[in-house]
């Protein structure tokens, strides 16, 4: 699968519109705000914008609950604004990818309003309804024990018709019934609507959850003492997934559009390969969660798992070589709107190291094989929410739900409560959702009024205005990396991948090669200085001349077969 394609070489910039830039002073970022910043994106050197949902929505889950797929939410602007954005991007030779959220709709979508209105409404089976169960005492129970991903039961009871409907996420996000061909046709119609407008592709939200196991069997007990249980095995990569994806792909092909699917809770590599191998004609690539789940504990994201560099190496090596051998394609990312900030999470946001750490992580991800995704603010080294913020500053429905249910059980134990808050500070989705820091002015120049979510306190020093002109900034470093990647696509996008010094616990070194050309990337993932013994086969190459890329101003040279690496140092030959 080394055939060249625009979507393989592209660097994609993800925009979370509420937090990007507010052009009309209502505290929410908007589409016109993006239009105003197009030259900033051009300057950075990205090729594609992935825009998170801007469709009409009650915003129970920040737009991932859509009430009309063919209308724009007034919070974000109008359909005319979208047209302006699209032409502004195309004029600059950039592309637009929209978020397609079709596992579920909003409960305020007309389809669901109709569906819930009576048992024999024609739209009844557009959603997933089931009869209650009753226990021995006659008390009503949900149809099975599935837990919602955001906490509580995955089923909500509807008084009017006496049945439950399924929602893998919030109760305001009822799951569509993909067993019904009318639903599939409708989704195809939505895709055609946007493709005909000129959008260049889709990011497909939780696309591997659309096909559920028939009969909705109970999930096994994996978390003792919990009424509702994780049920991924019954809805992730279900029986009809591939058939549905192939149908969607046929539409994409008509428009030379591409699709990246979001696929949480995959069980094994086979499930991923079955979707992304070119010969399968399903999706071009998917987001798999191995790296961003690396620090999740057994009971979920707010239970910490201490990860080590060797674990990260195994993950990267696996996917980098697997896709190469098996004809698939990787999507590379360390951040998105559901994840904490990478510098805080995988390296250090300590002011002494933060810039080095952000550049080291940029080097790590940007020089691997696959399509590169950068999340807004990542190019500036934006960090997690400060530790002293109150839980009230966290706006995300997942954080608030989890906090409420956890605090119900833990509230008496102050230590546990503190520990849980600590996990929230490390892992909450809110960390990635604070407004983009544009300037050192009030509210980081994001809005002229009060932002919907508090601006990170560090904006006076960490902002775009300061970084675009400062030659040693994280932003300029990203610019250079993107240029390097583009100019050497043979090696960095399409080349082979080889992990070097596999068992070193602090140094991540990899070699990329194509034909006669090759590159060696050396990264110190630790906060300490490391004297690294260069593997014999590389000494000649690394000693021959200085590195091409370095994140400290003075690049060290190889001395006697060893390299002394400073905290979070990154070097590329
Ligand atoms: O995310 C799906 C998903 O897997 C995440 O919800 C993940 O489980 C969670 O973030 C862990 O903390 C997609 C969207 O990216 C997310 O923003 C939506 O909330 C969700 O789907 C529902 O549409």
C-alpha cells in the first residue's frame, strides 16, 4: 500500500469550533472565527481541516448530538458561513473534512420525536427500542445490563410507550437502528448532501459501534458490584459493520473523498486491518486508541495505569510495521477533543521542560508513517488545566457524570476524593477544550466577552502571537517538521519503519528508510540526562555530520560512540 495519495501525505488540523476563535463576541468560537484564521493555518503548513460538529444541536454533548444534519447551529453561524469557509480553504489549496456522527442522533431530532411518539409510528424502528424486564418483586428493569459510556445504564425508559431506548452515550443521544435500511439510506443522503457541497471527506464518529449484536445479550461482569457493565463486546465491530462500511465507501469514491473512522474498543489488530486494508474498500484509515489509552486503569480512564516507554515502543512498532506489511494505513495522533494535552500527559508541562517536551513529542509523532493529525493548540504546546481549578470549571458531560457518580460512592473518603480529582486533572476531556490562546490580551484574545469555558491561566506566556514570530517556538518547530515531512514524503510518509535499541527504557529511536534514503530519529522521553550508547550500525551515520533537526539550540555531536541527551531532547538525522 505504498501507492501515493493526497490523503496519505496530508497533515490534518482538527478544529473544535467552540474553543477555536470567537468572531462575534458571544463567548463561543464560530465558523467565521475559523475563516479569520485561515492564514494562520496556511502559515503552519497544514493541508486539511477536520471540523468537529457544527450542525444544529441542543449541545448535550457539544454537538455530538445532532438534531438536523443539514443545518448549522446558530451558535456556530450559518450555511453561508460554511460556504465561505469551504471556498476560503479551497482557495488556499486546503481541504475540509466534516464530522459525521451517525451512530446516534439527538433526542431532539425530528426522527426521534416521531419514533418515541407511538409504537406504530413509521419511524419507530429507526431507533433501538426494547421491552422492560421485571425482577421477582415485579420491579421494572432495563432490557439488559449494558452500561452507558458516560455512566449509568445504556437504556432509558420512555413512559409514553412503556419501552426502553438504547443510548451508548447520553440519554440525549439515542442510537440509530442500522438494521433498518431506511436509516442507512438516510445516512447516505446526508453524505451526498455534504459531498455535493464540496467537502473532501469525513471523520466518522464511533463508526465501529453502528452494528450491534442481535438479541442484545447481557454483558459479562467485569466490574464487581456495579449494576451496569461495559458491553463493548456486544456493540464494537458488530456483525454487519463491514457491509455498512463498504456501502458508505462506494459513495466516497464517487467524489474522490476520504474517510477516517473513529474506532474505540477494538479487540485485536485483525478488526482494524479488516477496515483499513486498501483491498477491503472500506475506510481509508481509522483512529485506534492504543496510545491514548496507554494510561487507563482496569476500571477506565479515571483509574490510572503507570505506563512505561517500552509499552509505547511496542505499540508504535506494531502499528508502523503492521500497516506496512498488510496494506493498511495509519492515522497518527496524540491529541484530540476527547484527550488531555499530550505535553502534560506523555512528557512534562513543567515550565523548565515544557517547550522541549512539546517539540520532542511533535518529532515523535510527525515523522512516523501515516496521515498526521494535529489538534488545535498542540502546535503551541498548550497544556492541561491547572491543578487548582475547581471541578465546576470542567464543562464536559462525561466529567460531570463520572464525578457525580464517583463522588456518590466516595464522598466520605477525602483521600479517595482527592485522588479522583487528580485523575480528572490528568485525564478529563476538558483539558483539551480550553480556548485556543491567541494573544497575551484578556481571555487570550479568544473572545471579547466571557468565554464559555475558562481560558488556561498560562496564556500570557503561551500564545500564538508570541510564537509565530519567535524562531525557537513550538509553533515554528512544528512548521519546520511539517515542511520536512512534505519534502521527504518518500521516507517519512511512505518509508519503512524500524525501531532501534528496542529495549532502552528512556530513549525512543527509530529509523525510516526508502530506497537509498533514510532518516534516524532520536528522542529522550525522560526528564533526566541520558548517556546513550549508539548502536554500532548507526555510529558512522550519526557521527558523519550534525543532526538536521534539534530541539535544543545547540545540537550536540556524537562523541566516541555515545550521545549525551538532555531532558526531552529530540534529534533527527
Ligand atoms: O467519542 C467516542 C469515544 O470513544 C469517546 O467518547 C471516549 O470514549 C471518551 O472520550 C473517553 O473519555 C466520540 C466523540 O469524539 C466524542 O466527543 C463524543 O462524545 C462521542 O463520540 C459521542 O458522540
